[in-house]
C-alpha cells in the first residue's frame, strides 16, 4: 500500500527537551490525537522499526503548552542516545486504506564533504543505517550507510 507522509513539526532538541520533556508547538495540536476532555493520553510513533508509546499531555493550570514527557519520553531519549542539538521530526503517515500513524526521525547536523547535512539513525543499534540529506535550491543528496558486505571477500 502507498502511504503519504505529512510533516507535523520539527525542532532542534534543547537541554530541557532531553532531560525533562519535549515541548510541542501549540499550533500543531490539531495534527495530534485529541485529548477528548482529559489532560493526557498515550499514543505511539514509529522510529526505525519500533513503535514507541509516548505520554502526550497538557498542563491543567497556567500555561497549557502540550508536551511529550514522563518515563516513556525519557526511555525514548535514553535508548536512542538523543543529545542537545539533535533534530526531532514528527510526521503523520496517511495510509491508502484511510488509517494513519505517526513516524519520527531524529538526526544530527554533520559536515559531509563541506556540505551541511542531517544524519538520521534508524533507531536500531544492531543494524545502523544513516541517511544524510542536503536540500538547497532544489538539490538533494541522499546517502545510505550500512554494514559492509564482506561475503566472499578475500582476507
């Protein structure tokens, strides 16, 4: 089935995002699952080949900014070795049958042969694939890196 991805939001992670909670832009609330009257819900997003449950909540007093927080967010941060300055990008993926799910990419800015690019990990430490993208004036560079194929190599 064909799927179509729509960017929900993207941001560089701050120290607060890494250590406590990821502040979600209020303007994109309509693109996320509705709270249905409550202050919090758990939804899942796909990162690499794994779905991650994430607590999505809004403060009930004061500034009601939505956040991804708690133990579930910290588990995602720690497992994926996220750092200040990494880019977190959330997409909503619409599937041909009408269903949808959320997908996340997390990347680091790198200097690739003098080109400022983003390196994205697969979310799997066993089989790391990094894809770098560079977009400038309708140009795009995509590079996939993986384990070398050593089958049949002369030693």
